[in-house]
C-alpha cells in the first residue's frame, strides 16, 4: 500500500469520526433543555470541521489523480527514451553474457630505476560473436554485431545513464516505486547483477587507490612501505592493526579500509588542515563512515578507500606518495550511486511484495482449512 493510500484512509477515518460526533451532538442538542451558547459554539465548530474535512478529501482525491497522471506520463517518456535500438542490443548482449569488460594501459614510460609504468588505465567492452546462436538469421546477426566494441562512455550513454536518471527521479518522488518496478526492474536487475558490469561498476579491490610501488598512476614511488607504516602507527597508535598483514604494503592498504579514519587522525593530530576535496568526500561518506568496510556497497567501498588515501597523503605529506587518480578531476565520488540506490530499492520492494503475497496465500489456505474442518 502506497503512502498516498495511507493518507486517504486517515482522511476518511477522520471524516467518519467527525460525522459520528456531529450526529451525537445533534441528538443531544435536540434532546436537552440546556442549550447554552457554549454548546451552540461547539456544535458550530464541529459542523465547520466536518465540512472542511469533506472538502479536503475531495481536493486530495483530485490532486492524487493529477499526480498519478503526471507519474504515468513521466514513465512513458522514460520508456520511449530507454527502448532505442542501441540500448536493446546492449541489453541483449548483457542478458546473454556476450559482453566482457577489458582494461588496457596507455602511455608506457620507463623511469630511472628501469621500472615500466603507464599513465592511465582505459576500459572498454568487447562483444564475443561466438556466443551468438548459429541458428540466428544472418540479418539478425548483423544487427547484433553492428558494434564489436563499446567504450565506457557509450555504455553510460546507452544504458547506465538511464538507470541513474530513474534512480534520481524515484528518490525525488517524481515517479512511483511500483511503476519503476513493473517497467524497469528486469533490466536493472540483469544489468546490475551481470559479472562484467559489476567488474566495471564495483572493481572490488579498487587497486587504483591502493599503495603499490609500481602502479603507473602514482606520481611518486613508495620505496619503503614499512617505514611509512611505522610513522603512521607511531603518531596515531589507534591505527595499529591487531593482526598485521603479510607485507608492509598490505598493512598500508588495510588502513584504507578503516572506518572513520578522519576522527582517529583528528584525535591524535588536531593541527591538520584538510583540502576541499577531502571535505567533499567526508560529506559523501558521512552516512556510512562507522560501518565495517565489508558491509559497504561497491561505490561506498570505493569512496572509503579514496577518502582514506587522501587523508593519509595530507596528514603525512612528506612520506606518503601522491596518487593522481584520487585527485583527478575525472573522479566522481557519487558515480552510479543512483543506479545502486534504485537496484537495492527495487530489491527491497520485490521482497516486501513477495512476503505480502506469501502472507495472502497462507491466509487463504488457513481459511480453506477452517472451512474443510467445519
């Protein structure tokens, strides 16, 4: 039952209650000898309240009809924008698991120590033509293979951007959750749960923000990770890990997962002034800052690591190598957050819907058994 239905029930209940009270006072008024001015005033107030309630119900019903019509038109426009040829083809590739996420490095360079690195990681999607059924007509094969490769930006434009918009509109209350579920849940579930899309969205290890001496996107090399870790835990004892990892690099990368690292740093070093970039990430991660890293969703883990890396860089600027990925203008802390939001919102809606149907079936079965016993 929707939020609007609950308000309608409340208004109807108030109306019926007002009517009953009004009739009771009307009866008492005509059957009592004490018709004081106070009683007359009370009766008039009740009559005014009853009339106002009735008018409110009528107005609410009309506004509800207008809202439903607007929501339906909005959904219809979203469907028209979504169901275009390129999106249909991409959806088919994803459902049939023909598409694979690939990463390549560009601008290979060699530093003075002979370490080869690259300046940038690029991603794209490749379609496997071998997974198209041989029994398909050649014309249909040609349509499906109109593109063998998709850039990340093409996936965003043709598909993921639509889901971001749907999540945003639902969160703002412009479209109804049930309508979104009926029209788009199949596509949202299929895309979000596809392992290649998840690899692109989540990248669970988020290596681009981790400490590693030969990572290309780090502007500075970490030559002595054990020394850096020792400095950090000496100045901020609360960060000393209960069980140390296999190597100093792993110890440092565990620090990127620590909940509320900002508070731990500020408790030990109150004179640190953080950049606007850090302040922005602090606001983004505020709601889940105290949660365990492994309880976070993909984009939340991503934000936690980015924030903690920046916090360590700015707290220990002389010792911590700078990571250009975190500071890049291309970094978006809320990347695909609305897509993730609408996925979990629809999953919760589906679960509650299934539970409701299950309870209904149980109730019908219990009634059936009672009838049989009689």
